[in-house]
C-alpha cells in the first residue's frame, strides 16, 4: 500500500514504488513494515524528521522539571537562623521547587527527638500557607529527621 501526500495509490510493487519516489524526488518510507502487504509512504523524510524534532522541542518547552531543594537544620538552632532558613525555603517554594527539610542529630542529641519535632513545627509555622504546604510530615530516618514541603498549586 503506497501513500503519496495523503493520496493512496493502492498496492504497487517495490520497484514501481521506488520509481514513483525517484520521479517525484522524494523518499520511500516504510510506515508499517510488518503489515501484509507492507505500508509505505512517499514523502520528504528530512522535512518529516525536522517537523518531529520541532514538535519534541515544543513539548519539552512546556514541561516543567520539578527539583528538590534542601534546607538543613539542627536541634539547637536559634530563632533568627531558623527565620533565615525559612526565607530560603520560601524562595524555593515560590520558584515551584519542592523543599526537603533535614534536621541532623549528632551524638547524644538522638535521645531528644522531641526537640527535633518542635523545631520542625516552628519551621513549618514560618512558611505561609498560601506559598507552601507540608507534603510529608517529619519522620526519623536514621540520624536525620526529614520533612517535605511542596509549593501551593494556584
């Protein structure tokens, strides 16, 4: 089966198809080679590949890659330092990035996990609800307490 610019020619031998393509100065492209009989199309293959790449670029342009930014805290962090870290997180959330808040415990601090939960709670209160929300509540993973914040969808 041969197709020339939307016009179907029907079943043609391979030699005839090659001659028709050469006559029109176009390429003979197998659309579905496994079909019985194989389906071919006479077209400008270079132009076809160019249009495909253009469509792919357009699709890539529209998609947004969501990255995860990290903010590190400690259980003994002071109010001002916490506010500075919260401002960094707000900037990340305004850029539509997810934020991973990590609180690292060292040595004997591991016995005071409740301090970590309190710090995370204070941190989350510094993030305005119209900018970001808690995606995953604080959980202990080894020596770290981790919480995820996500940007608010408009």
